[in-house]
C-alpha cells in the first residue's frame, strides 16, 4: 500500500483485509465508551442500539448521552415504550428537535410489539419496513445489534471513506459511490466492531477540520492524505439559501396567570406538540390587519419589540409576538396553563423561545420597565372567534 495512490480506485482483497485488521486493532485500544454501546464481551441490546441511532440523527453524541439514559430509565424496553402515550414520549423528547422522530419511535415500538413479538427483526429489509427506519438506520441496527456485515454510512464514515479513497465529487451527489466504496471494506468478521470502529475513527481522528492523520491506522493507505486533500474532502455542494417564513403568535394571559395553548395537528411539522395560538406561517411578514382575524379571541393586542427566530431544516421562521389579556371565561379552543407548569407540557424549543420573550416582556410591564411597549398599542381587533 505504499505505491502512489490513484484516486477512487478499489483496494486489492489483501489490502482490504489489512485495512480492516488495522482499524479493528486501533479500535480495541481506543474505542469510545458510550452509554448505548455493549462493553467488550457483552451482547448488544437491539432496543438501545435502535433508540440511540434514532436519537443521534441530527443530534450530537454529547446532547444525546444524558437524554438516552433518562429515556431508558423511564422505558427500559420496547414493550414499555409501546404502552406509553404519545404525549409522554413527545414530552420526554423535548429539546432534541425533529419531533417526527419521536412520533415514529413510538409507532415503531408499537409495531415491533404487535408484529414481531417485542423483538427487533435481525434483517435489514424487515427493519426498513418499520416506521422511522431508513436505509442508514437499518444497516446500523443490523451491524451494531446483530453483528451482520452491513454498511451504515453516517456523516463520520462518509468523511473517512471520501478521504481514504480521495473521492472528489461533492456530497450529497457522491453518497451512492461512497456507500459502494465503504461496502468493499466491510469485513465478514466482527462487522459490529468494524462499523463502530469506522464511526469512532471519524469522530476521534478523521475530524472535519484538522484530522489527526499522524495517529490514524489508515494513514499509509489514505489517498487524500497522500494527495494533500485530507482537509478539503469531502467536498460539499453549496446549499441554496433557506426560504424565510413569518408568523404572529398570540400570547393570551388571563387574570389568574394562565396562558392559552393548543395542540398542533398530529401530522406535519411539530405534530402533536403544544403551541401558543398563531397565524399560519407564510412567505411574507404579516400586517396587523391580516393577522388580527387569526387571533383566537377578542383582546386588546400589544406587539412586543423583537422577534423569535428559529431554523427548521427547510426554512427559517420569524415570529412576532402579540400580548393580549383573556377573559375569565372563553370559548377559545385550547387549554389554559400557568407558565410554571410549562415544563410538564410537550413544548417544542420554538415555543419555549416564544415563552421566554413573552415572560420577559410581561415581567418588565409589571415592574413598569416595559413602558416602551405602550408606545405600540394595537387596536381592539376583530376576532375570528367571538367571546361570550
Ligand atoms: S489519514 Fe487522515 S484523512 Fe486519512 S482517514 Fe486517517 S485521519 Fe482521515
């Protein structure tokens, strides 16, 4: 493997065996201890593997660590999770974002119990048929839970493979090629350890910036290193700018200190989570006259200074917040909750941002420091839902 490397060409069978062996030897000395991982000699728990893989999608290992342990303490196996309510699961998921994952997690647990007797199937195709399990997750569970020679390709492994083979095509176009190349290296022996080793190599040495090539078990074979491309690969196609959407949130508080909330529809973004009533989110900012009919009840509205900004995968959202005082009795759809009880609700991060802006503002108003809001009084607006 010391001859001049040619970019993106396959290694010989002997070289492949040597690569797998050197990576596994490095892994045996340097493997990461992770709460969901079986220790050497232990049998992996498919429930823990599945749960951690779902949690780790778009969330860092550091964030998932404590949350994973709390989750398995509350629901130690798939049968326990299957009988939990969706609301409990969404609430436990709070702060991890991408709530469709939590809904699919719950649906998947029910299906594993109903169709597979509470045991995850040890087969990639059967795993893929379960809710929330795509190609990557099926391969990861097959390899990590059942020691099947599958090839999961997460961001870490993508980077390692792109560098090892010096693949110059940008992501995501290069993904299928990277998967093919990675599959050529997957060994028949210890596929579970090999997959975890490749993940650890990407996380610990082959980092996005300043890879520690001098410590890498693949340094002699690595084509990007030989070509001086380690830091620039994998290339990424420039992302188009995300569109921006706008909304107005109605923070309605009654004299007893409770605030109006409602549940979002089960399907769609933040499905099943709680929210403060708002206008739809649209492509242009709302005017007062356009937003007013969307209010949940009749009130004297006051626009807060500042906006709440939140980034979703496909768009950025900007929310204005209007304060209003609700009547003691109201037909407005939803529930009235004290801010002190918000932690018991499945409230997404976006809505906790709204709550902190509104609570800060109302506190300033109560102490008299918020007089500036009084310079922006809103007219008594016509509601789309009449009060009694
Ligand atoms: S030699 Fe460097 S670039 Fe190549 S796989 Fe190892 S850490 Fe990554």
